[in-house]
């Protein structure tokens, strides 16, 4: 249960202001069909974060012990610094002209999430907890906690949230997890 709750909290905080949250805002505004957009987010996140958590679990089994503790600790501290850098969407994915809201969302979310800080965090969480199911469930729920309101509320939400404060809180969570991992508190 710890893996689920920590994964949920870390990813929900990290997702605020992230490029995939901005993508959710864009998709919601473009299609104005929240249910297929949310379904696309769920499918893409389960697949992407399932793979990422699986990689983390495999790496943990392969490395094990002290080396893994240092890698996880340093990774979380690196994520803290990365979280402080605001994300932005560079351009609208081109497939939107031909695909419906579900396909456009699922494919776009899956691709945009590759190499994203929440995916990297999912790898680290998978390595830390060694639990594919709870980490994937937690990170997926964390994404949904941040992205579903963005789908329903749209641009108004982005203008009202103090993104700098939220990024700072997310960075603090990552830093705390990094220090705890280095101190071998878990």
C-alpha cells in the first residue's frame, strides 16, 4: 500500500504544470469531449507507466543492494531539480487532424510521456518498491488526479493555480524521497 500511496502523491504533484497536463488542456479544448479524452489518458498512462515500472523493477532485481539505493536516491534528487523547470508544449501533434479524441489522446499521451519526468519517476519508484502493480496503479492515479480536472476545467484551471508553488512542493517531495533513500530509511 505504501508503494501505491507514495507513487500517487509523487506523480500527482509532479504532473501539475507538466507538458502532459498541458496536453490534456489542449485536447480538452480541441475535442470538447471529456470522456474519450480521459479514457485515452488512462490507456496511455497505464501502458507507459506499466512499462516504466517494469523497467524499474527489473533494474532493482538486476542491481540490488547498495548501488541501487544510491541510484534511486540521486535519481529522486535529480527529479527534484528537474521538477523546478516549467514545461511547455512545443507544437500541436499533427495526428489530431485525422484521429478522434480517444486515439489522439492515447497516442499523444503515450508519446509525450516518453522520457518525461513522471515516467522517469515511475522507473525510480518501480526500482524502489519492486512492485509493478502498485507503482503503476499509483502513478496512473496520480496522473488522473492532476489531468482529469484539467480536462474538465480547461484553461481556467491553469490560470488560477500557483504553478511555481506546486512545482516547488513537488520538488520538495522528490528531494525528501531522495534523502530518505540515501539514508536508507525505507
